C-alpha cells in the first residue's frame, strides 16, 4: 500500500460512494486535520482506496464529517479483496510508525452489500468496534403522503387545525434565525453542535443546503430544519429542531410530514435523518419520534485498530 496524490487517486476512483469522502469536501475541511493521506494498494488495478486525516499519529476517516469509509470500484466484489486491502492497510500503518486508525462507516442505505462484507472483514482482521450508533432513515418510496402511525396522523391533523405554515427560506437573515433555533434546541438537551452557520454556507458551495421553517399563521417561527442535497438518491438531514412552545402545536410532526413530501416529490429515494445516540448511548425519545414518523433504525459502525494493542 502506498500514498498517492488526489489526481492519481481520482483516476482509480472517479465516483464517490457518498459525498463526505469526495475530494471537494475533503479539501474544504483539510484545515481540520494535520495531513490528508490517500491510500491505494500496490496492484495494477486497485479496487479499494481510503482517504483519511492523520492527527497525532492516528489515521481518521472521517476527520470532520458524520462518517467516512472506503472508496471502491464496484459494490459487488470478493470479500477476499476487502481482506487483502485491510491487511495491507495494517502493514502500512505499522511500517509508517502510525499509532492506529479509526473508521466510521456510513449507514447501510449508501451501500448495504459492501458494508456487510466490510464489517465482517474488519472484525476478522482484529479491528475492535465501539458501541454502534443507532441511525435512522426514511424510505420515501414507501411513504404514501400519510403517516402509518395513528397518533402521528392525528398530530399532523392537529397541526393543520393550528394553521401552521411550512416554507423554504433563502435569505441569510432567515437562515441565521433557523440556525439559532436549532442551536438553542440542542443546547437545551445537551446535544453538541459542531458546525457554525458559516460552515454550512461554505459547504453549500459544494452542494445545495436547504433551509426550512414552520411558523404560526402570523409568522412566528416554531421549528426549523437544514438538509443537504448531496447525493443523487439520498437527502441528508444536517440539523432540525423546535422551540418548547411548538410541541403542543405539533410543529415537528408538521415539519416531518412536509419534508418527506417535499423530497419525495423531487424524486429522492431516502432521507438519512442521522443518529439518535451520543457516544453510542440511545436518546430514547428521539428514536421513538423518528420511528413513529416513518423512520427505519439501523446501525452505524465505528471501528478502531491500534498497533500497541493488536501488534
């Protein structure tokens, strides 16, 4: 295994399994790591690659994103090819005096077949995993413009009776208001937020960032959301939240219904609504809210390997 520049790497891997390991996104965030490392195998036609940040002797994928993982030429490949890459990766780490590696794989909706084989291979090759995060995703192909849960349908009807209004916003002043609401919501529940509004706006130069709000009929904002359109089939939920006064008015139920409908009408297949855990510890209320509003729960794996422990 050896390091290459982006030009060589992109020659072998011209497409990205998901946007958080694309060169433009990596370049945008490169100041958040000490060094970018692009790795491929020493074979004529590499089938797997890895881009990681090197910080304090640890390779990290991602180093500034929800998840990272591998590039691959095709999802249907022999598991022995994955085994060979991971074995070469460990040899590279040892030879370079690197302490170890941390990898967070994407949710299964991005590439379920490759994920299954990779999880199996990493475990067999001595990688350890932290408590997996519980992540949620909406199958828009199955969403029939009505919530399956009876209570959720009633809450949406209550929101209609409360004359709530859903809208997308484009002016930066309103986008700031949307961000501030989410920031305060997360602070209230002790959930960290790692991006500023400027970070989001900078990222929107790579792909569209959509800002939404739910208001009363006289314009008072109750709930908001920021979503990325960064994949041809999958929408990514960056942040969403509400004010405490919004809950009896059912603003989040109204927001979810309108978001699912909006992106279904645009032809997207899934919405990645993100994790409902902090360091693996479940947020039971958040999981229940997502699941009663059409979300499926699955696991997002975080692996690590250390030379001093495993070698």
